[in-house]
């Protein structure tokens, strides 16, 4: 009981509750959506939640600094997963990339979700090493950081998963900013990217990618029946729910799978049609509440390692959330990014829960450090007296 009390005292209860509420909400949406087909999406989702929840608790009890000290293991694991995808990668229904690995029993998993975690760990080590040596302001140091991020981004791009590659880029930018990399390097990177837009458009994006971007600016509506169909139908589903929706398990558009990939990238449309504006608002409040708690734990961390780990998890979670919601509402092109904790997929929810465990580890051991420092100061005061 003492250990249990100590666990709840040091852990972020609000973050656990927000995460649990989001997971339960997602299970309700997925169970309703399953009327549209024969595949059981709840089975891998439930497995991901159980395994991910157990790992999150175990990781929260461990010292996060162990992850940083063993950054070489994370590096080797990340590289190994990249190689596995190139050797055994497959496509799954509803995707156009070779970023999945087949498992026994007809299951699949997406290694890039775990590569993200490895990247956050190794990049935290890289940034902390440069900060300790006071090298962050050096051009060569900034170049090594860019090279560190460019490699996994390039590998994920070559697998065809440009949505995940974009998330890696956002993690890189936000972690560098939090670490204190000087703004002139961001300006140089931004200028380089701006100059490279024509090259990106003409040589790196295929016609489907270009059409998805054109759909955002199609004022005549021709894209509604072609490459803009998915986003058009997603907005119709959300609008049809009005304030409170048609009710869980009652949405006709959900039942007939009018919105392609409604179980995955467009899970928000299920909430929109069946629970209306209030259902969408609840979904957004839960996700943004989790983001706020992540940043609060980052701000309260007493060491750079903990601060940057939380910042990396926040960057991944926040960029996925904002881009996914933007896709569903038609503000961003469709690039295949899941909604954290909500989209169907055991790999996604498993990796997200592991990240929650890392944030909880930073929180708990930050409190340990503060208590140790307080006891040390108290002893010093008694000795002087």
C-alpha cells in the first residue's frame, strides 16, 4: 500500500485520466464503426491498449535517464526496424506505402511508430551532449543535428510514408527550439525549404500528392468526385451530426462507410456524425488536455534530458493531432496521419501509450529529485546550526 500510495503521489493523475478517457472514447467509436465491415478492429486495438498500458506503467516506474544512458540500444533498434521494413515491408489496405510488417494471425505493425520513440531518445542525447559542451551555437553542431534528423526522414520517405516523415520533421524542429538552438539556423532552414518548394513539387511529389494539395484550392468543386472525395464526405458527415449527432451505433453514413478509412485517419467523422459538435469538442478537449499536461511536465523537469524527452513526445503527439484534424476538416491535404489514441491500429496506440509512460517517468523522477534536494538542504541547515 505504501508503494501504491507513493506511485499515485508522484504520477500525473490528470494525464492518466485524460489518456484513459481518450482510449475508452476511441473504443466506443471503433465499436460503432465496425458495423460497416467484417474485420474486427477492436481486437488489435484492445491488445495494443492492454500491452501499451502495462508498458506505460512499467516505464513510468523506471528512471527515464536509463533510456538516455542506453541511447545506443535505441539507435540500434531504430536502424534495425528501418532495415526490416526495406526487407519485408508490405502494403496494407487503405495505404499506398510499404511501411508495414506482417505478423502471424493476419496482424500487421508499423515500425515507424517505434522508430519515432528511438529517434526522440537519441536526439535528446545528441542535444544534451551539445548543450553540455556549449556547442549549440556552432554551425557544425547545427549541421550534425540536421543530419541526425535527415536520415530517418529520408528512410521513411523512401518507404512511401511521407506523413510520418513530416512528423519526424516537426519533432526535430520543436526539440531544437526547446533545446535553445539559435533562431538564425531556423531562418536558414526555412529559406532553404522555401527555395526548394519548386524542386519538391516537380521531382519528389507524385501526381496523387499534387492532386491532394490542389483539392484544397478547388473552388469549382471538381475535386469532390475525384481526389477530394474523401475530405468532402468527411465534412458532410461532421456537418450532418449538428449539435449532438444521431447517436452511437445509429449513424447511417458510418454504417455504410461513406467516408473511406473512417476507422483510421478519419475516425473523427464517426464522432461528428454520431455525437455531433459536442462529440468532436470532447475529442479535441481530451487531446489538447493531454498536450497541455505534456508541456507542463516538460516545463517542470529539473534536467535537460527530461525536458527534451517530454518535448519530443509532445511534438509527435501535437503535430499528429493538429495535422489529422486539419485533414479531416479540409485545411490540410490528406497525407495519412493517424489521430493519437483514437485511430484504429494496435501499433499506434501501443507506441502512444509508451510515450505517455516516458512523460510519467520524467514527472515521477523529477519529484524524486526535488525531494532529495529538499532533504539535502535541510540536512545542511541542521549541520550549520
